[in-house]
C-alpha cells in the first residue's frame, strides 16, 4: 500500500438519510501548486504509456507485405494525443530464439534449417531478414523503440551475430527512433529453459551482458557516434531470480565504464512483471480481484522496492513488460472494460512511483493486448476496451504540454477508488477519478460515488468532464472515452469530445461535486475539454519527450519546439459556457464497498518461488505457443 498523501483531506460521509442509494461521497483536496505536494512525480514523458511486441508477432501487428493499417492508426492516435508515439519494446521470449539472416527476404520468420543453438527452444530457432526492419519503419515517425537482442545464443560466433544485428537495426530502422538495446529476455529464467547451466546467476549474467554491450559499443555504437550508454540491463523478472536484483547486479559491477569513456553501458533498468501469471500465480484470477486496486499495490510491492533501488543508482526504471495476466491474458478478464480501468490506474500508479515507462505486452493471441491485430478463430481484428486507457493517458499527458506531473490524492482508502491530480507547469490542471467498483452491463441498478473537490484557488472556474465508460465492467465492446470511439476497421477515432463533455462550475466557496458511476472513470480538466488543444513539446533531444530531434545519435543541435495538433478535432469549443452540472449526490449509506486488500490469493514469496519452478514447463509451453503464431 502506498502511503497516502497528507495534504488531502478525507471525508467519507455516510449521511444518515434513509433509502440506500449511491453509496459514498469522497472529499478530495488537490493542492493548487505542485511544489507543495509531497511525492509529486517526475515529469511524465509523452511516450510513457507504451507497449511491447513479442518479436515473433511483429508481422501480425505491423503487417506482412501489406501494412496493418489498424495497428498503425492506433499507434498514431496516441502520438497525436500526447505529442510523441508510445514507447515500444520489441522483445520477449522470442528474442532469444531469433537470429538475423540477410538472405531472408520473405515477409515473415523462417525456421532455421541449420539450427545449432542451445535451449529447449533453440536460441537460433528462427531467422529474420530485412523485412523485419521494413515492417518497423511503418510505425509513426520517432516512435521510441527498445530493440531486444538475443543473448541466449552463445555459439562461437556470438560476437559477429550480435554486432551484425545491432548494426543493421541502427542502419535500417529509420522511421522510429531506436532508443536502446535490451540484451537477452529475462536471463534469470535461462537456467530453466536450457539456455544456461543450472548454476547460472546474476554474476554470470553481468559478465556476459558486459561482454555483449562492449562488443556492440566498440564495433557499432562508437564508430557511428552513438554514446555507449545505450543498453537496458534486464533485471529479475520473477522472485526466483533474486541474484538478478538491481542491487546485486550493481555489486557485480554491471555499471562498469565503457572502453575509454566515463559512461557506463546503462541507459536505464528494464524490468518485467505481470499482475497475474497463469501457472505461476497462486489461485485463479477473477475480474473482481483485478478491479480491487489494493491488489495491484500488494502484487507490485516487491517491484516498487526495486524501483526505489533503481532510482537510487541514478538510472531511470522502465517496466518493459506488464499485463493484467500473462502470458496471453485471460478471456473475460483482460479483454473487459474492467481491465481498461485497471490499466488506467496502473499507468497512473506507475507514474507516481517515477517509473519512466510502462510497456504492456502484446502477442497476437493475447486477450490483454489493447487490440487484436489479426483475425483469429474467425474473429476479425478489433480494438479492446484497454486501448482506451492508453488514449486517456495520452490525452492527460499531452494536455500538459510536456510538463505533466502526477500526484495521488487521498481517496479514503477504499480499494476500488483512486484519484490522481495532474500538474502542468507546476499548477493544478486536472483530476482523474477512478471508480472500479464492479457493476456489470446487465445490472439493473448502477450506483455511483460522488467526489467533492475542494479547489479554493480556482473559485468560479469551470471543470470540463471527460468520461471513460462502457455498459459495465464485463463489457468487451462499446467502450467510449471523451466521446470518442476507435474503429475496429481502421483504428480511426470518431465522435465529438466537445458534445460529449459536461461541465461543472467550481462554486464561490471552491467546491465542485462530480459523480462517477461504478465501473467508470472521469477526468475533470480545468478550463477546456481535455484533448482539444494543440500539444506543445519541450525543446528536448530526448526521444521519449519530444520528436523534435529524433535521431538518437543526438550530435545535431536541438531543434525548436514542435507543435502537434491533438487528435480528432471535430468541432470548435461549442459548449464552453453550458449550464454546469449539479449532481445530486442523494442519500447515501455504506453499501457493498470492499474493505482492505482481498485475500482471494496468497502471494507469499515462497509459494511464488515454488510455483515458478513448477511452472517452468508451463513457461516453456507458453513460449512454444507464442512461436506457433
Ligand atoms: C513518498 O514516497 C516514498 C516512496 O514510495 C514513501 O516512502 C513516502 O512515505 C512518501 N511520502 C509521502 C509524504 O507520501
Ligand atoms: C519522484 O521524483 C520526484 C522528483 O522528480 C521526487 O520529488 C519524488 O519524491 C519522487 N517520488 C518517488 C516515489 O520517488
Ligand atoms: C562521427 O563524428 C565525427 C566527428 O564529428 C565525424 O567526422 C564522423 O564523420 C562521424 N561519423 C559518422 C559515422 O557519422
Ligand atoms: C557504479 O556504482 C557504484 C555504487 O553505486 C558507484 O560507486 C560507482 O561510481 C559506479 N560507477 C560508475 C562508473 O558509474
Ligand atoms: C577500446 O577502444 C579502442 C579505441 O577506440 C579500440 O582500439 C579498442 O579495440 C577497444 N577495445 C575493445 C576491447 O574493443
Ligand atoms: C498547451 O499549449 C496549447 C497550445 O499553445 C495551449 O493552448 C494550452 O493552453 C497549453 N496548455 C497548458 C496546460 O499550458
Ligand atoms: C460480472 O461479470 C464478471 C465477468 O464476467 C463476473 O465474474 C462477475 O461474477 C459478474 N458479477 C455479477 C454481479 O454478475
Ligand atoms: C524552445 O526554443 C524556442 C527557440 O529557442 C523558444 O522560443 C521556446 O520558448 C522554447 N520552448 C520551450 C518549451 O522551452
Ligand atoms: C444513483 O446513480 C445513478 C447513476 O449515476 C443515477 O441514475 C441515480 O439517479 C442515482 N440515485 C440517487 C438517489 O442519487
Ligand atoms: C498451465 O498448465 C496447464 C496444465 O499443466 C497447461 O495445460 C497449460 O498449457 C499451462 N498454461 C500456460 C499458459 O502455461
């Protein structure tokens, strides 16, 4: 559990009026100035809410000989909203079974006829050619890419192999911006999948990692004027890989300086987690359990401690693989609107921990991927509810013109309620109200929670409300955000955010009340409809923050401010002065709100350890599953 911020005032009022309706009221007091907020986040990069693509599924997402227009538009929407395309990791289990072969010219991977690599799935099982890079060049300009290199491959020619592919990536991937290399996927699991002997530990990994980083730096980066701190070390991806914890990798010397420079090879830490992992986590996941947001914090406790350690080393922390359920989500949970609320909350929770990007993992058969990129089992490609959480996050960040900082507000400790405040240029700009109390589409009675905002510095100003909604938590279609829906056919947005937005005037005492239906989230933005302004980006050469200078060798001069017109602008600000909503909170009573963290699943470290060891075969199986498609 996160400590609650002390500046906020709580008042859960269970008014003693009869008739049980719309359970609770919550008072929030966001500080007017970010400077007075304890633990205000660092600046949230416009590219913060990212994804990861399993390498064997790259063509499913980006297209084979034909571009996958749905995917490209869905990436582009987010770029339009935040100003920079989402960070994209090209990595996963499959990166350790793929080797580059320039003679492969088909649109797809080729099974290696002369495989010699070790491993349950041989480390050179699949070959990819230049079509792989051509597919990546379909991404929106300046998409920040983390490219996963194969470290499992350990034959005599590994130096040639790894330097060749790194050189080709930097030469051929030109539309996106390659921001870093990840060397090996989850090396703490190498001992279980036959890549390395059972004694393999964090020190062995550190030495192999440094040897590969040095080879790539000396032979590829330095000659091309890239700096050597271009790598993200993978750190423990499970609680069995404790010798791969960040502190131990540091004491093993992973931050060694690069040949002849004062830089290390490290640009940031690369860690993976899933809220739940089939055959590893104990117990069965339910939607209700996912939507209890205390469970997220409980599951992430170990990772949160790693974030703090990572930041203490002076390098940023990237959560490069994440999902509601691994390896491929769970139908009826990961593909529902409830998971969209979970995703939005996770992005915000990660932002306040100062995680620098969250890349939710995508496979073409995953229920937790924000869209299905190809037809499967007769079901055409479609956009899932969780995609809308990326759209919310992108508009929230873009709205702050490259200065977004987030704080969590004290929402009273209810496990289904979260509230966050955004600060632009250090001043309060918007509040995000999440009510994840589960109510299904079929429920005849849909309750709500009323948030009473105390904003004395903003008396008489207008809050514009944008809603993330669907018929219910269990809905798998019909999601709407800010009046927008995204086409299953081509990913394009339609709808009218101005018409969909309602307003609340902050009264002369500084109060405003906003009602949020159960299983819904609302953003209240001060002064205009979220997403309706042009997005301005900082003057930065950092590709995570700006597209202004998207070549990552960064030798050229910074270029001036880039302006991006945000998203769909279908109408002008028409209803700016429309009558303010005056929600009647109604009589309330303590109803079915849940108490503390659920106890459905026990997350003891030891059971996770045992389950993970027992699940090795399962991990292998999931790996095979991913490869087959
Ligand atoms: C700030 O964050 C740190 C790390 O998560 C936590 O230990 C501390 O209690 C927080 N402080 C406040 C005032 O919330
Ligand atoms: C996040 O970073 C900001 C500085 O950018 C710092 O003030 C804040 O305490 C940090 N929060 C945590 C949880 O480390
Ligand atoms: C690297 O920088 C040096 C000095 O600025 C320049 O002479 C050289 O051409 C550059 N090399 C490449 C490959 O860009
Ligand atoms: C590596 O980390 C140690 C411990 O934090 C530190 O003392 C040392 O200066 C670091 N080395 C470099 C090259 O950054
Ligand atoms: C270190 O750098 C020097 C000069 O750039 C180079 O000649 C040498 O080969 C490099 N060392 C290794 C181990 O690559
Ligand atoms: C962001 O920039 C746009 C375009 O200049 C401007 O309209 C808007 O007010 C700015 N937003 C903030 C929060 O400064
Ligand atoms: C709501 O839907 C979820 C997902 O289908 C299901 O697990 C849950 O039992 C349903 N709840 C109610 C009250 O019907
Ligand atoms: C970016 O640089 C331009 C030109 O130097 C300057 O006018 C502008 O104010 C800068 N913008 C920001 C956000 O710093
Ligand atoms: C409870 O909330 C629902 C949905 O927001 C609303 O339709 C209903 O009128 C509310 N009931 C009361 C008594 O406020
Ligand atoms: C989980 O274990 C079952 C039983 O061993 C197996 O059939 C299934 O494929 C496994 N699933 C995953 C995702 O590993």
